[in-house]
C-alpha cells in the first residue's frame, strides 16, 4: 500500500483544513488550488457535509471540477445531490467530455438528460455522441479533445498556436495531421515538433506509419496495442478513416486494472461479486448461482462415489484417498488453467501458438504425475502398510494429473477460439470436472484390483 | 488478441522482406528504417539466420538498436552471439542505459563486464550504477536520461535548448528544475512550458507540489503512485533529495503486468511455473514442491475421514457428500481470498479498511450458507429420501461456508500486515485448510446424529 506520501500529506492537509474551518477564503483558496488534484481529492473525501458546503462556497464549479473528476462514482452522485443546478452545470462544462459521458452513463436517463440540457450545446452534443458507443470499446473510452494541424503548417506557428489550444486538450504530446477532408494523414509527436527546425513544415517531419484503432474495437485490444507500441495516446478513427477521438495511456491503465479484475472474477467464477464496495447480500446474490450450481455438481461427484458404494463398503480406507485425488486433480487443473488464461490475456503466446502451451501443460502433468507417483509409492506403504494400495493410488493420480492439466489448458483455448461463455473456463467448473474424472479413474482402478487389498 | 493491424502489417512486411532478400540495400533501408520500431521487431523475428546476417550488413548498430530493444531476452542473447564485438558496442552505446542494465543483469558477470568495457566510459558508469540497485525497486527500473533546467531559465530559451537535449532524453514531457546544489526544487510539464509566455522565467511557472519516489521504493508502490496521480513520469531522488533518475509510464505498465502475473502465481501456488516459455520439466520442477506438499495435506484430510471410519462403515452414503462439502468450502474460501487479494493489490480498500472486507465476506458466507442450506433441504430428501440426512448436510455446509469465507478473507490480510510468506495465502493452502475444517464439521455432526439416519 502506498503510505509513502502520508507525511507530506498531513503537512499540507492540516493547513488547508484549518483555513477551511476558519472560513478564511483567501488562505484556503491559495493553499487548496495549488495542490495536485489527487491531493485535493484526498482532503475532500475527509470532509463532513458542513465543511463540504463551506468548500463549495469558497471555490467555483470550474475550480471544483478537478476534484469531482477524481472522486469515486458513489461520492460523485452524493456531491451532485448537494449542489445547485448552476454549480453542477459549471462542473460539467469544465471536465473533459469523456469523463462527463462516463458519469452520465451511470445515471438514470431522466437525470442524465437534465444535466445534458444544462450544458453548453457544443459540449452536450459531444457527450451524446460518446454515450452512443458501447462502454467497453475504443469509442466508449476515447476523449474528444485532441489537437489537429495541417501538413502545410510551419513548426514555429504550430508551437505558437499550442499556447491557445493546449489548455483544453486531453494531450498535446501527439498532434494529429488532417488532410482537407478530415482524414488522418500523419502524426507528429510534440517531441519531434520541438526538435524540428522552426521554419520546417509539418508535412516533412510528421510520421506516416500511423497505428489507429476504430471506435468499435474492444478496450482490452486497445490496451494491448498501446502496451505493445508504448504509446501515450492512440487515434480513434471512424470506418471512413475520419479522426474522431483519442485514447490516452491513463485510461488504458484503468482498463488494464478492470480487465485483470474481470479475469480473476471469471477464474474464480465470482461473477462480479469481487467488488468490495457492494454489500454482503449483493455479493452473495451474484455468487449464489454458481455455488448452487456447484452443489448440483457435488451431487454428480457424490453420485460417482455412490456408484462404487460396494467397493467402499468392502474397503472403507479407500475413502481416505478421496481428498487427495480431488485436491490434486483440482489444483493441477487450475494451475494449467491460470497459465493459459494469463498467456491469452498477455498475448505471450502470439508467436508460439496456444498448442505449444497445451503440449507444455500435458508434459508438466506427466512429470508431476511421475513425481507424485514415486512419493506415494514410498509414503502409502508406511502410513497404511499396503503396497497394493500404494500402486492403486499412485497410478490413479498419475492418470488423473495428466488428464486434468490437459483439461485446464485446452478449455480456455477452445473458449477463446469459439467465443463460448468464458465462465466455463472458470476454476470451479474445471475443478469439478477434474474431480469427477479423478474419482472415476481412482474407483475404477480400485474396484478392478480390490481383491489385492 | 490483437489482430487488428495484421492487414497493414502484411502490406509493408512483404515489400521489406522482398528488398531484404534481393539485397537491395537502399530500398530496404528506406522502407525498414521508416517503420515503427515495434513493426521492425515483428519483421526481424521472422527472419532466418541468413536473412538476419544480410540485415546486419545493411543497417548499422545504432540503427539496429531500436530493434534490439524490442526483442525478448532469449532472442537478444541469440542476436548478440551472432554479431561482432564492435557492432554490439554500437548497439549498447545507443539504447537507453536502463535497457542496457536490464539486459546485462540477465547475463553472467564475465559477459556483462565484457560488454560494459566495450561501451563509452560515461555510459558504462551509469549502467554500473543502475545495476547496483535491486531489480524490483525504483532504482532498478528508472532511466537516467532526463532533462534538467534552472529556475532562472527563460521559457523561450528552454524550448530552444530542448532541440539539442530532447533526442537523448527518455521523456521531455516533464522538465526537472534543480537548485544549484542539484536538489529537485520544481517540475515543469512540457505542456505548461508551451502554454507559458515566451519571456516568463521557469521559477514563476513551475510546480512545487512535487511527488517523488526514492531509489529503494518497491516497483509495485511506484506503479500505484503513478496510477493514482495519472503521471507520465515520476522523479526518483536519493535520500539526500538529489534527483538521480525518472520512472516513465511505459515501464510502469510492464511492472503492472509482472505484478499481476505474480499475484496469479501466488494465488494458484505455481511458484514461477506460470511462464509459458519454460519447458515442461522446468515448470514441473517449480510446481512439484507444492503438489507434493498437497499430497501430504491430502493425507491429513484423509486422516480426518479415517477418524470417522466407523460412522462411514455404518452409513456409507455419508461418503457421497464428501465432494460437496470439500468443493463448496474450497470455492467459497478461494473466492473470498481472490476478493481480498485483489483489493490489497489495487488499494481499493485504502479508505474503508480491510476489516470492512472481512466483515463483508463473512456476511456473504452466512448468506450463501442460508441459500445453499435451503437448496439442500429440498434436494437431498428427493435424491436420497432422507430428511435427517438433508438436515445434517445443510447445517454442516452452513457452518463450513461461514468459516471458509472468513479464512479466505482473513489470511491475506494477516499476511499483508505481518510480512509472512504470501504463499500461505495461496489457493491450494486455503482450500486444503477449509477442506479439513469442512470435513471435521460434517463428520462430527453426522456422527452425533447418526442414529437418526
């Protein structure tokens, strides 16, 4: 956890809070508006209703906008309910349109429309456009505030003009070169612009090997692309090649976090129940379908044991190895699953292909089966005094581990290729499947050789 | 998977490959050197030894440097072995010193020293310094190529000077303001520099609310800090406050990927066996200790069943519910574990505290226990025709789920606070623990009420 800047934080926070409580407007404004927005947010979230009201009175909606941007959704909603319509309009006329869209997407239509109508016309039109894209696509995460230039512009003029265009832009570190029809014909990094001779024209120094994404590209693919090229921003174009927005690296970092949480989520089949900010009941509701389904799977697994009741009645000690078979099959399968799921998520298999990973996991399963087999052949005779029992358990585990690593590796590959519900590749599903396979293998072998026990 | 730019890629790749095979040096250089480095890499990795040699002959070490940077470690080692010492020296005198250090850290000392000695003195000194920091700290990932300015510098002069300093800098999007003693006294973003009037001095427009990190800060904390503030770069200072390096956002994105893989790794106790690029045998070697340990845990769990052999002999059908109890306990625990591990990793609990998450998980466990209890009270009598059996299984599962969600949530919190080996918080460990608890609860209840069956 980041505790690094706590010392500094308390330093400045004390002074700011003091000025706020004293209602010393000038001092408060001086101190507070000088802070990094994130530090402003850290102070704001500690305030009670009365102090929040005092703060709203001391700084305007335009100034509060950067604080609002940094708040979590629930807090944002609360803040909106505390403010006058006019103050709210000031906020939404200041923060970047993509952030407005993200927020409004979470509100009911009535409330969203009310805010949209209170905004400047040109901005509300942009927000409405952004809201029209699916949330998890390039269109849904892009910003509309980018800087465009022309091939015929002179370097020194571009730098001069940036003085006026920069303050409203999401990033000025890439300048986008448009042809007369609005098509993207080149990109110029601010770095290349600064390095270039003042009298040079844009057309001569811009990059033309442009990587673009389309509005409908999945946000995860956008993130991978930007990671791959180490981009700080990527241009988003329409199907006609017209530049319509940019995705910046900070949005992509948030996407990466989201996608990892989703992967974890699917992996353990929690189905959205991973958000720690929802209540117990809500979390239980989301997870219950899976747990209940697992109970039915449990009946199937139990049914397998039931099928071999006769063998169990003859040799009750066989039951003692049920956990060992289940745990080993489950864990080996889950490990293979995790390896392949991560490999797909990070594209680290792009070159060698997924088949390579499946073969690797199968090899690992065979090796693990051999190792554990040897361990069991030594330990079981010592604990249970029976070498026949050891042979039965060791050979069952060898077969089980080999099968379960393949299952764990193959299922996510198949799902990735076929676009089936990825939940099937979740840990619990794979585990249950492997449990059943493992127990069938074990009891079949045990029943076949039961007269040696 | 990113397949988006494949169409473009084949377009240009064909021409480039053609020029290379034809040994048309001018055409090849024209096409190849115009490409984005990542696209150069994509082409290079497809070449066989002969074509690689032709490529080395057509472009110099300085030009090949950007390709080398983008290669994976194993490929980099291979390339080095194919090149003359002089060509290698050119490469390492061109790529950023932090990348040199990252590469040399993976070589044997003899080879690393040979390369260091072939480099320019000033650069090799910097690399030696970078190599002296632990790999997973700010010092280990920082770059030494940053731009410094003085408070008295005029805006227009700074912009002019950037023409000369920018080409070698890792980023020019932040300029660092040093006092005469080399202490960091302010930061100026290129954006603020561009916006400022040409005659203004740096001291009047620089930011003084500077967030810094120290060389020994863990890379994961650096990543979190940069994410929190949406920084493109953060300055690294010594304990004396002297600016010694910067960490840029592209390094941090790599760190995030690494840390997520590590989390997954720990979560499934694969212990580094997740890397798909190692062989089956190596992967098995890394995972075997855990799987073998699990076998011994399996003996313990089996021992619990052994303890209740008498009950089992009386009512064999009890064995049919072993999988159900084990799977439910295991999964509920793993879900809670994942929720809390992710919450710790993303700092999403910073404000509410980890206790909140533990309470939440316990509440979820109780609710899940109630839901599954009701399901069992309906289903078990139908399948097994015994309401007493249903009561035993349902109450056991209710207690088990409540306990296992707590275990799953509390263990990572304790480990996070106490700096114990996080492997204890891995899925298999938690699962085994919960299996044992679940079976003890189940068989104790079953044995107590066995005369009702």
